[in-house]
C-alpha cells in the first residue's frame, strides 16, 4: 500500500477534482455537441471572461483521453448508484478488509498520468518542428493544441511580458485560426491612469469579440457573478497555502499534501471547466482537511522544514517532492499566489467590473514571473513572497530554454540566502524524468543544511 492511498481514499474532494480533470474529454464533448456550448482554449489561470460569456474555458490537455486509475474507474461505476460520499466510504472499508484490491497509489498515479501526457505532448511539438527556443511549458501547450485544436472553437490569449510566450501565441493561428487577444500593457508608474485606460479598452474589445462568437451578452452582472465565484475559490486556495500548510499538523502525509497542491496548480487553469463545481470541491477540501486536523487524523510535521518549490506551472520534476520528503522536508507549491492570481477582484455595488478586472491583471503582471523582463523586480517579488509566507527554504525550478537567464536565477538564490538567511538552491529542468541523478544530488546536498 502506497504512502498516499490511505490518505486519498478518505478525501472525497480530491478524488472529485482528479476525476473531473481526467474525464474532461467526455464532459467537454457533451457540452459542445449536446448543449451547443462554445469551447475556448485558455491557459495560465484566465478563465473568467469565458465563464462570464456563458461558454466553456478549456486548458487543452483536458481534451486528451487519459487512462483512469482503477480506483477512479470504480468510482465512475459506483457514484451513479450511491453518490460520492457513500461510495468513497464503502470503498474505504473495502480497502481496509482487503476485499477489493483496487486501491493503489491513487493521487500519485493521477499526477504521473498527467505528466506522462505532458511529456508526450512535448514530444509531439518537437515532431512538428516547433521553435527550439521554447521552454517545456510552451512546447507542451503547443503540443496540446496540435493534438486537440479541432475540438476548440476559439483561443483566448493574454499577452504577457515574455517575448517567447507571445511568439508562441501568434504561432497558434496556424492551429486555431479564431483568436481573441488581450494585451496586458507594461505599467507606467508615472501615468497609471493611462495604462489602466488602455487595459480597460483591451478588455472591452475582447468582450465584444466573445459576445459575437458566443451570441451571449457579457454584462456587469455576469462578470460580477463569475468574480464572486472566483474570489471564493481563491479564499479557499489561500487557506490551504497560508493556514493549513503552515501548521505543525497536516491532515495527511506531507507527500500527499504536495500532490494535492500540484493537482490544484494544474486544475486552477480552467477550474476544470465548471467554476461552480470547482468551488464546491475546493470548499469541501478545506472542510475535510480541517475536520481531519480537529480529529487528530494526519501527521505531525513540526520537525520538517517547509520548502517552497517554484515555478512549476510551466513544467517541473514531480519526483523532486518525494526526494525532499524522504530527506525530511515538506514541499509547498504556490505559483498562482506568487503570481498574484489569487488576489480577489472587487465586486462592490458601485464598482466597474471591467475596470476592476483590468486593475487585477495589471497588478498580477507586475508580480512574480509575469515581470520577466526586469530581473530586479522579479527578485524583489520573490523576496517579498518568501518573507511573507515564512518558508524555511526555496528551490528554484530553472527551466532550460526559459529566457530568464542563469545570472538572474543565481542572483536571486544568493540574495535570498544572504539577505533573508534562508537556504536556497536551483534545480535545472528540461523534461520530466530527465537529469534525475543530478536533481537527487542537488537536493540531497540542499537538505543537508537542515540536519
């Protein structure tokens, strides 16, 4: 029995999120063919406008056909008869008496399944002669569109200050001719009102295009409704990152906890194409975590250093978290928080939702990895986040072919180590499963600092 299975079998919410992610193909095809919904490709956590247009945002990998874990297959059959809660309880009992030998490494299997598909889509992009200057994340997303472009009606693109990413977006025209563009301008601190006005105009143009292609009106009410749902999702997400992950007692094994955070990082990009359902699942997740902690079900982790591993949204080596766990640590993933995408959008009575969303986008674009062209701003953003979240260490996931140069990474690592007196290191990543010996050696040396 894996270290994960005993934990995950009792987390109904996690199973739901994993199940909804992996069965996205059938769900989305039904939405498109039977309900005549427009499917819009999105990435990097920007599904709000699509939801507000009563359409379906899709992170394209979810259109792929995944092999379901045996446990999830059992759920697929049983939930229609018993419902989620009773089904997971029944299978949990069956596992304990060894009656059904179907519970294996559930969540780890889900993450491995997803990452295996990421690798195959990366390879597909290489076969299609995609530009060699793209990093793993861009190549794999390009591969997603090569594989599933025919299933998406449109693509909603937010241009950020990463020249390679924007170049990749333009290349998508060959795969999905129907494009909607939202440019996020650089913040001019001396003329912020003008920058905000440009951002508002860019959003209004995109909304008009969405209305034209979907036939649905996007108004203040539909925008605020989606922002309210999104704000609640963000609150629960931040509760897990800032409250539960900082506690000395976890509701599960730290390895399981890292897997849950990885699943949230991946699924947050499009809310599994159903915002209300995603809200209900993450709300239930927080409730289940707190209930387990209150009952003393979980694991004491006060002696384990809390290590932030970032960025991972463009690709990372999942085995790194197990290496750190086996060496006595606990890994935390919080990319969307570091990037500012978990900040709430005002929905007050007199607020202008388009203007509030524009301000949200401008604010997030000046945090974390969206401020790529300025090494100093990037380092300051990291320093502030590491200090605020009070992590015990930082592992920088350095993607090969990413245009943040090594000098910037090294400067960041050294400044955090010397100015904040927090151990930091960087590991190089090109493709899942590569350079494992080098990664193990680097992390082993890093974790010795806590001995």
